[in-house]
C-alpha cells in the first residue's frame, strides 16, 4: 500500500527533521504504517509540509538508521519493522577527561572508604543453603519482606534487578516504543537519555527548581500525550535537588487525569539527606519506584529493587525469564544482612553525615568565589560556567577532572554547566574551588596581531 502525503501531513505537528522522524516512527510502531508500505517521495512530502527536501531527507536518514525505513533510490522508500539500537553517545562523552588527573571529580561514584565492610556479611551469606531450582522465586523472601516495609508506598509488584541501570534499561524496553513521547527532567541522567534515544523516544524536557519539577513545565509537557515521566525524586544527579512532599502532591494532581507512567530513580538511597518522597503515594497504580544501593552499599553489589504498578513490572519479570531470570540470591542475602546489620547500618549513616558535610563545605567554598550552584543534596554539584569546553580543559590542565554538562542537558542552547562529584574531596576543596571559579569565567581573548 502507498501512504499519501495527506496521510502523513495530518500526523506531523513538528516539521523539523526530528519531528518528522518521530511522527512517522509513531505511525510505524502503532501499525498505522505496515511493513512494505510505500511512502511519498521526498520532494512530494516536502512540498506538502512546506519545508526543504533536505529536511525530509534528514528525517528519512534517522528512520533508516533505526531500521524503520528502507530507501531504494528511484524505487522509493518503504516501511520496515525492526528498530536498531543507538550507541551510548552521552555516556561516552562523560568519560573524556584528558589527563593526568590528580583530583577526579567526574566519576559520580561514592567514596570507597565510606562503604560498609562486606567481609562479615559475605562470610555469613556464604554459609546459607541457597535454592538450586531454576523455578524458585527470583526474590528471596527475607529481602522481599524487608523491601516492602521500606517502600514509600504499597507496591502491587516488586522484584530485584542487577542495579538501577539495569532497571532503567528493562523498563524503557517495556514502556517505550519508536515515536513515544517521554517526559524527562532537564538536566537528566545521560545513560537514561541514551536508552530513550535508542528506543526511538521523543524527549519532552521539563524544568527543575529547588523542589523538583516545575509544575507549569509539567502542565505543558502532558499536553503532548506522553507515555512516561522519568524522575529522580531526591539527590538529583546532577542538579542536587530533592522533591518536596508539597511538590509531589502538586505534580500528582497534574498527572492524575492522565495515563502517564511515572518511573522514579531513587539512586542515592540511604545516603541522601532528604526523606523518601514518591508520587506513588498519590498514584500507586501508575508509578514504578527504583531503589538503588550502589551509592550507599557499593556499586559492585549490582542490585536494585523495582516496585510499584504491576503491569510494567510483571511484563519486565516475564521478559527477564527468557534471559537471566533472577539476580544472584547470594547477593540478595548479602543485601539483607547489610540493611539489617548494626555495623553496616551505622556505617551508611556515617557516610550520609560525611557526604552532607563535604557538600556543604564545597558549596560554601564555591560561593565564596562567586560560583553559582544548585541543590542541597547528594554527592554531585551542578556548576554554571561561561564555556563548558574551556572550563573542562582549564581544570584538566590543573589536574582536576570534571564531567561535561552537555551530556546531561536536553534542551538545545542550555546554559553551560559542569558537574563536580565531591564524594572523596575534603580539606583540599578550597584550592579546587579557586580553580573552578577561574575556569567558570569566559575564555580569555587572544591578542590580535
């Protein structure tokens, strides 16, 4: 079947290349356009949309790269069915520090010295008799009960995955299709943005203030009929803001008439300063909460819990049975021990206090030099600079590695920033703050000869 230009034009509301690609992608994944359907010529569609043929060609290239279309010269362009994953472009951009680096403020990782000692818990867990059946419950009962008591709202379904990144990956696969509109915070976690890009999502950014997502921004975003909202409820990476209870209630009111699924990534967990706040307290049937333990108990523990609305979580569990099926039950028992043991609990609380002290000291030193920051929570500080490339290069030349801000940012033309991870930085930060302040200024002009 041949799709007419009129068929396409009535579904395209954004005539940019990305907008055309997203609209046509939605038509393919919804089944409106079927495999084998022939599309109008580039010139015909360009005339109907009143855009340049180059714009339509650019949209077609995006869809060809995603495996949704095939172009055959004079034979025209036809619809395919399978989508092709994209690379982790934002995530890779975070790792380019240059070197040599004396102070690594780019990692986003916790201080190893503040993590609980795993040896006693590992010793106890290794003596347990673990199930050998592939049909056993993927979550050990002791951890299931403990997590349900800790959850910010009663979850309809709950499971354990191999870290918060694994949880985001699997939830995106369940919820998002090519052309799906998805609300994301701006700035946001770069691997999440890469995952959504790979899934072919159209990103709808919302602004943040000191209490979380700005309500007016969310009201505008929901008009685009998104399928999901991804949010970091506390110790936001990189902005450092935490969702207030009042703001959570207001945002839930905006979302209540919609079917938008809220996915909360509570990555900081027990080392966050803010109390756990969740939109699931108001919309439990449409909220999925991810509880991470990497920052509090160690990245190599590789565990995160996912609980909330049954439909997406049960779909995730069913699909996972075709692959790994469950996360290590040995590590699950280890996590139970760490979450209930007196020594490990005390160590996590100590880490929480020390991170708060280090953050306050770092922010104070930066503000003393006139440097603008946001947020009050977490191990990351979001610093405004005049020129990102100059700031990163200038600090690297002083032996200070920082993360570029652009991989976190969604809206084009955003104010330049860098991200500093202060988890391991103590008394040396005043000197670092002076270097950051210098690097945040506009680049010096070269003398004209």
